[in-house]
C-alpha cells in the first residue's frame, strides 16, 4: 500500500487507481517508474506545482528555519534507521545542515532522533512504542529540553525478535547513540546516551 501511495503522490496529475485491493495491487505491480519518471516533475493546468516542487520547496536542502526559531517554536524530528522509503542519511544530512546554519545550536529549537531498526512507521524488529509528543510539550510548555526518550516493545509486534520481547531502550538525541552499560539488557536504564 505504501509504495502505491508514493507512486500516486509522485505523479502529476495523480494517477487514478481503482478502489478495490485487487485493482490497487494490479496497478502497483504494473507501475513502471522509468516510463512515469517525467510525471514526478510535471505540472498541468490544474496542478501548477509538481509533486517534487511540493515535497522539496526552495531552500529545503539548506535549512535555516529562522522565522520558526525566532518565534520560539520547537520541533522534534525522528526517523527510522531501517526506513525503506526515505533515507535516514538524507534526514540526518538535513539536520546537520540546519545545525551548521544555526552556528551549531540547532538543538535550541530542533532535536533529531534516530530509531534503530524502525521502518517507515511503527513496527519492525525493534522497540518502536515511544512518546515524543510529551517530550515536545514539556519543551514548549515547561522549557525542559528533551533528552533520551524511552522506546518500548509493542506487545502486538510480530516482527520483534525474542531478545526484545518486553524490552525498553533509550532513543538519544543526535549525534548520541544508546550504549549498553551493563545490567538487565531489557531495561532502558542499562543504556546510556554517548
């Protein structure tokens, strides 16, 4: 379903796909990216902005976010390390450029977290039950900058290896990573952000 939606989003005009699962599957299996590549940058009378223009506005590769920063706004960005759709390296490079463009002080208003093993959304062979919203609320409302955020194993995650059943880990703000310090390997307290 995900790759079908991306192919629809990245075609101008959006490709009409039937409403049944079988129609969607047939369309997806027959989608030819080489033949449809020009549609990524296309515009027409109804869509005067291409999908690529919308997804990558001017300045996206050289972020400063001065208005956002100067308004006192805060953001937390997280990305699954095993995301097969969007590259972690692109998000990491974006954040590093944001940091450089803000004198090495992006963490004053934007924090970046990598989630090991997580694909393009919750699940995968990892701990992916976490709460960045509370961390963001505390940052905005109480001026408490986020640190490590605890991620727990989802009870219904069928992809979770036995070693991670019931486990918790620390998600660390970039560039820190969680390192095992000894003790109960299932406990987040056994890991430190370094």
